[in-house]
């Protein structure tokens, strides 16, 4: 069976997810992942850690915005491509 197609496993996953979020703060659960994601951009803009902290943070924020904008562009292009395929 293809991954993600088993309804029993999907339901069990939902139950587990709801239990987790009922007993823990969602921000705490994802905090380490979020830190790692943001750290990625700091390393990208200043791999040798030579910039002042404020400048590294400013550049990292711009790198993150560029990454998100590229994702949005890719998504828009995929939607446009899908819409063209549907129209014929």
C-alpha cells in the first residue's frame, strides 16, 4: 500500500497529534526545529561568523524572505501549470 494511504494509520496519527497538542504547548514542541530552520539562514549569510550579530540577523532575515518568496513563486507557477493542464 502506498505511503499515507492507510486510513487506520492516518487516524492513529491524528489521535496521537491531538493528544500531543492537548498536553504540550505547540510552540515548545516546534521550538528546536524553528531554531534550526532560522540558523540555516545565519550560516548561509555568515558561515565564518565574522559579521556583527545585528548585521548577521538582518542578512539572515533577508535570506529567509528570499527563500519564502522563491517558494511562493514556485507554488504560483505550479498552480498556473495545473490550471493550464485542466483547461486543455
